[in-house]
């Protein structure tokens, strides 16, 4: 059975149970993982460790998954950043480029150009300056640090910082959005 002990935990109560009455209208929001699956039902565990079994029909009607998409769209980087930041508290998968490591760049450049063509040398330098690609699955609550990096709650790892300007694609609400070239 998979463990969800490292899924970020919800800590703020969203309602006053004493005020709940028959006929009250609600919405529910949580994050978790599927821990068992059979033909027509799944067992889920939320970020607080609560487990329950629900039918496949409820999964299809009420759940959004961070890694599922049916279509792809291209957006400008600005539109992609806006889309991501307006989807707070929504499960998503993101890809971005990590900040390049100056020591790694220096080491690679010290190795020398050798017999590389101008184009291959330029491609190598460009790749080094872009930084390593990273994929994360989780959500955010639209909170930024002092450098405008988004605090992203990565499933099974906790909070990570993402510079939205380095996004290359996101999957959210069953669409994969990619930065147009």
C-alpha cells in the first residue's frame, strides 16, 4: 500500500461543524492519492491520513488528476504563468527549468569546444544556460517568496520553490498547456 505521510497536510478548518445542518450545501477540497484500485471502486487516502472507498463513478464525476489530459494547447509564457497562478488549490503537473549551476557551466565550458561545430557549441551553451528540466506534481495556494518564486506543494516531497518564468508546460483540468515557441 502506498503511503501519503508526505503529502502536504491541510491544517486550517474550513467550516464550523456546529453550524452544519441538514440541507446545508457544501463543496469539498482535498489532496491525496489512490492507494488501491479494483474494477469499480478505489480506496483513497487524503493528506491528513483519512482513508475511504468510493465508486469509479464518483471518481469520474468529481475528481481531477494532476497527470491526465485529453488535449494540448500552446500559450505564451505570460498566459501560461497567469493560467497556473489562477488555478490555486488545483492538482497539476508542471515542468520548469531549474536555475543553472554556475559551477557545472564552468566545468562544461572548461572541457573546451574541441571539434564542435559552431551550431553544436551554441546549442550546448544554450542548454547549459537553460538549466535542468524538472517535473513536479502537486498544487499551490498562490503564495510567493521574496523573490517571486511560487511555493509549490509537491506530492511526497513537501514545499518547493518554482520561478514561474521558467515554466515550459503544465497539465491542469485535463489540458496540457505548453509555452509556444
